[in-house]
């Protein structure tokens, strides 16, 4: 589990194609301080298993599903990624509960300057994500815990404060690029429970007659 508070910007050092998926090598420092083989490191919001730990890098194997569902398949050598270690027991939950399980990708629309290095970020989101977003609720964009400022149709808007702008990859994004989206896990559970409650049983008088009643 993660919190969406980015600890470090990593640099893509290598992308090695495999028979299925690929291996990603990330250069970094902070997230390696207490890392062990097989630990979890969120990379652009995707929970990855760290292997081949070295003095200044770690590697992670990306499954075909990961490459399809997230923007990790769009990475290039030298590109930056948001990194966060998994939450230690007893640690502070400064953001919100982030699983590192990306629901979908959205289209980065742009950043509008609000003054004093604050920004208005807009992302076009798919329908399965839009229904889980609520005003003042939480959403993770590329692994960053953010507060929903507005949802108008399929466009999600959030405010980016100076610290977040300076210490994440958001300032390097360009219109049309894909960003990873993870909705609040609580919203997903509520949506599923309500769906079960509202789902009709499918039992009709005609079906009862056919069953011999």
C-alpha cells in the first residue's frame, strides 16, 4: 500500500524487451535506502516488484497487462518517473490509500498557471473512472495523491500546489500524453456494493412458468 506522496524522481536507465513484457531499470537513491530484493516501489503509481538492486538503481519486470493498462510502456531512456516506497506499519498516511493498481489511463490536457507557482491541471478520463470521482474526493494521477477540484463531463480538474509541481513529473507532461489513474479504493467498493443492490434478480413470471410453477 502507498499514500501518493512522491519521495523521489527516478530516471529511466534501460528498457529491455522480454519474450512477454519488458524489464525496466530505474536510477534513483532515496527509495533504495532500505530496499530489499522483492520489495514494492510505486513507479508512476504502478506497484512494481524491485529486483537486481544496485547502489544507484533497481530493476522491475513489467507484464504485458502492466504495459497495456499504464503509461509505463510509453517511457523512454532518460525520462523521469515518480517513485514512492510502500507504507511502513505505523507510518503517516499523508495522502490517501493508494494500492498501486492503475485503473486506466487518462489524456493529459494541460496545465494552466494560477499564479505563485500554483496550477490547474485537467485530464480527460474514461467513463469507468469518471463515475468513481467525486468533488473533494481523492484520486492518484501518476501515483500522486490529489484532491478532485471539479469533474465536468469526462474532464477531471485538480489544483497543483508549488511543492507538487516542483517535485513530480507533472511539469514535464505534454498535451495528449497518457497519465495513470487510480481511483479511491473506497469509491470502488461502494460502487460494486450499490451495483449489487440495484441489479435486478432477473426472475419474471414467464421464467417461473417455464420452471413449472
